[in-house]
């Protein structure tokens, strides 16, 4: 069953910033592709999803990092957690690799 993606204000702002930056069409395409994979299968091989231990969700949820880009300077990552509802994923941030 597919997941519904829910965006925090920060993640929504991150995505909108990419959408309005005319020099980042390739990066935006990669982020949208990764979000599509997350909706269908958060463990998709191309996402290289793994737990991000230095961050917790607002209610102590485990946070995961998924790759939108790889082998790229300042490659973009998507930080997310499961919930708050069943079959939902909350996107916390879409940003360059820390």
C-alpha cells in the first residue's frame, strides 16, 4: 500500500525553494523522483535509506535519511519519519547532505 507524504513547514519551504531556483532543475527532478519512491517503497534500493541517529522526530520517532542525489557535490537528502498516521510519511527536510 502506498504511503501518503506529509511535509513539515521546513520541508515544504525546502521544496518550494528548489522549485523557484531556475538553476536547479536537475536537482528538483532528482528530489521529485526520490519522493515518488518514498510514496511507493521507502526502502527502495535507489534511496539508500538508513536511520539517521543524531535526530529524532517530534514524538521521539526514528528519523531516516534517503538519497535524492549521490556522487554530487552537496548531494541532496530527504529526512523523514513514519507517521503520525498509519501509511503516512512525514518529510522533515529536503536539504544538502550535512
